[in-house]
C-alpha cells in the first residue's frame, strides 16, 4: 500500500506542485507559442506526454544498464538529447501521416519538442531523484499531464485576453507574460495541499 501511496504522491506533485511549466519554468517556448488556441494546446500537450513517457521508457534503462555500468555518466545529456530528438522525429512522422491537420496547425512548434527543456528535464530529474523504473514512468506521466493542464488553462486565459480591452502598452507579449505569471502564482498554492493530503 505504501508503494501505491508513493506513486500517487509522485503523480500529484508532478502535476500540481512541481508543474514543470508553472513552477519550474521549463518548457516555456511551446507554452507561450502554442497556447493561443485550445486545439493546438491540447495537441501539443498530448504529444509532449507521449514523448516524455517514451523518452523515460528508453533513457532510464540506458542510464542504469549502459551509462552507469560503463562509467559513462558524463554522456547522459548528449545521449538523452539524441534519444529525445529521434522520438520527436517519430512523433512528427506519425502526426503528419495520421493527423495532418494537427501537424499543420502545430507547425514549427512540433520540432520544438526536441529542444523542449521539460522533456530533457524530466528524464534527467528522474535519474537524479533516484526513482526506480515505475516511479520514473509515473513522474513522467505526471509532468506530461501537468504540461497539458498548463497549456489548456493558459489557452483559456489567452482566449479571454483576445476579447479583453487591453491598454495599448500591454498588448501582445507583455499581457501574455503577466497572465502567465498569475497562472503560475495560482499553482504555488498547491504546494501545501498535496503535502497535507498525503501526510
């Protein structure tokens, strides 16, 4: 039962407390670039979840069964980036073949998943946090769901901003960054909730 409770804590804290976009500020490029429309934000979020899960599925065994036994830990970042880049190319091929409308709407932001520091961050943090294989997968799922949640919430906020009468000096990027900071502040309130819920 303690194992299940531990997995729930990892999942909930990854989604809410340690949200990579809103608390750790990783993955800001696609967050700001693709959150203009709900459909694009959802498509990007689901793509990132898929890439994070597959990247963890591949990088965790590479770290523990190849890099660590051969004392090649210093190659971690390079190897992980190559794995993530290959996975993103795979996702792009699949989307182009089976969901061309989503592929076209994501445009240049789809290859940005390759350089999305949240994907690299979750794979490295799973190793440095000492998670086992299952905990790493749960953490990656939680981070991906947190990314999706942030994207969808912010898409809603940005749609309201488009309808609002914003002063000329705040139009465009300034009001977007201010709105993102308010959404981020809201997520900091979850820190005590998850800790108290599972204490």
